[in-house]
C-alpha cells in the first residue's frame, strides 16, 4: 500500500499535478520542483520586454563613470541609488525624479571608508528588501525599524579591483542625502571565508535581497549575488540566507545561475528579483557566452521556489544597439508603474571623441 502511494505521488509530481490543500504533501513542495514551462517563460517575456530605448537619463561628468541603477519609491517621489566611479574607486550616490524620466542628482549616501579600513577604496551599495510584487508599490520594506543596504567594499583603488567583500549598512530614511550607518561586524561575506564556494573565491560583487515568508531556502531573507573565482575569470550567481540581515549562511554547493563553457571567461551577474503572479523572475546580465551578441546584455530566469531556475533562451531584453550603448547594455533594474515597464541599465557607448562613456540609460515597454 505504501509503495503504491509513493509511486502515485512521484507520478503526480512528474506530471505537474497539484496536490489538494488537505493532502499530507505540501502543494508548494510539489510545484516548486517543476521547471517553469515554455509557455510561462514566453508570457513573462511578453510582460517584461522593453523595446523602446529612451537613451541616457543620467550622464557622467568628465572623468567619472555612473553605474548600477537601483530605483525605488519613497514618499511622493522616485529615487535612484547608483554608483559613481571617480578613477579611484566606487561610492554610492542618490538621484530624484517625479516622473521616472528626468533625474536630479542629489549627492553621496555611502562614501569610501576610513583610511586603513577594509572598504577604504570601494563602497558600492544596493538597497535591500524592495517590495517584490510586480504590480506593487516599488517601495523599500523595513526590518527591525530600519532600511537596509548591502554593499561591495574593498581596500584597493581602481575599477572593481580584487578582492571585494560584502558589507551591510542601514538608515532611517533612504531618501535623505546622508551617510548610511555601517555594521561594525563588516564584512559579512568574503571570498576568504572558510565556507566560500569555488565560484566565489576571488571577489563578491552585487547583491539583491528579498524576504521569503515561506523560508523555502532556509532563512527569512534570501540574498542573490554574483561572484568571481580564482583561475578562469568567470562570474556566476549564488545564494545566501539570513534571519537578521547581519549573519549570512551560504546555500548549496555552487551557483544557482551560470552560463557558458566553465573553462572559459564569461559573466552571469547583477541579479534583480521580482514576483510576477506565482513566478519569481530574476533579471541579470550576460557577457561572453551568448552566440551572436556582442557586448554585455540583459536577460532573465524564472523560478517557483527561488532555488531552481529556468533560464530564458530567447531574445535578450536589452542588447547593444545604439551609439550610447554600443559597447555594453547591462546591469538591469526593472519596475512596473501605471502599466509601463521601466528597464534601467548601465549603458556603455562612445562619445564624440571616441572614448568610452558609461552612464545610466532607460528603455520602456511603451
């Protein structure tokens, strides 16, 4: 009898049958193991695609680069956290908008650390706990009465000079132009950690953190981040979990997203996660593994449980095509507001003098 019941459950799972709510078997556990179907993937693509490039919305001044747009709503305005590189290293800045199109730079909110500190040369922050609902308010949620940030830090000057580790910071007002408070126990994740996996033994880059009420991954907060390994320079996306935003536990033996030949350089990086219906959608960028695409581009993957991801194999969401993004069109931040999808990204093109220009661009669904 038990053998027959087990066999029946296996067949139901493999066929995608949902178990009734009063069953001893969790519906979530049955559904979560399934790959996202081709029809679901196509529907997600049609929902999130943004074919209309509007150009640069934040341009760098001479001698600087702007990178990593991160947009959220606070009060009656929109804010964009982004990165400024001045030739020495990263620092985190804020801009403001009333319409998601025209942006006014406000100033620095996370400067480089004190001389001799682990983050004295790099301070590249991303706001955590964005409301994940696709049709939600696009606001930042609080935990323990605070707004949270995870940031990339390092003590060597230059553009993303290895090694880089992860810090945590917080504030009482993410719209204010003031320094966020750093956690004294930083760094909280490092490539030097004893439990660092093979894909993250050189540098840890960008983070995106969501709250998971189901705790399906083993913690209240799930953090996705891309990292680089020693040897062949490859970036892949891994996962860690936490119950307090300060102490993080790595999940799994390897990455959750990786692409291309493991023996060759390539990048799957800068994850950004939203919830569309009952599907988690991870936007990320790729480089050096997609045939026929020159430069970095944005794509996505989908999941029912945050652990098992089905990668989109169709047309990239954004790819190099215009003078302002002819080199790279990558590092996505995607939101929906009033029926319009806004896809912010880092555009790398060439100026009139032929030199590279790195700034923040926007593409929209309408």
